[in-house]
């Protein structure tokens, strides 16, 4: 429980003030991002950030099958999290590697009207590799991503399903 709380607080801190951690939103959508990739998007400027070139599982109506959850921090819903998994076709295209996408965004009173960010995390469950920041910040890491003072996302514990 403590580790889950710690990573959710880190996600909240990044979404509230990414500049504090030296992060800048991506200007273009990362296409077919590999497992371990973290990307920050300004949802107003990069509206199509979910169109990432991966073949995600689909619902019967053709939309992407995503699961949505609200993460509670300090007794309040603070972060909206959506999950998507590759389709069987997508897994074959990825060389047999399953891939999940998690999108984190502020919700409720924390969601600003002027600028809203989405933190997108691609991961292979059970793959063991933590996220590597490959975005505008230019920092890459093998087990965790150092995003600035006091924040390190990763080490395999970043996410809800672990």
C-alpha cells in the first residue's frame, strides 16, 4: 500500500507542476513507443496523443477498450487513470511482447482549465524494466527515470497492476 501511495503522489506532483521536475510536454505524438517509455503531453495542444500507432484492443463499437479508475490521494479523487492493452494483432506486431498503456491526468478540483497534462506510460507487464524518459527532458534511465529534484518514477513499481 505504501509503494502504491508513493507512486501516485509522484504522478500527482508531475501533473500539477511538470516544470518543477524539468519536464516539458511533447510537441508530437510518440509513435509505437516501446515498453518503459514515459511521455508528458499538453492535452490541449496535442489532442491526438492516444493515436500512437499501436493496435490496442477494441470494443464492439470500434473504440479502444480502456478501463478508467480514479486514484484517491489524501481521501480525494485526484488522478484519473486509463488503461489499454494491445490486441492479439498488436502483440504479434510487437514480436510477442504484451504492452499496456496507462494515461494519468488530473481530475476534480485539481484539473486546471487553462492547461491540462497527461502523463503516458507504456509498459510490458512482468517485463521487469522500469520506465525510461525518452521525451523532451532528454533523461534516460534503465530502472527508473530521474525527473528532477526528489522524483524518481519507476524501478518496476510504477503503476496500478503490480
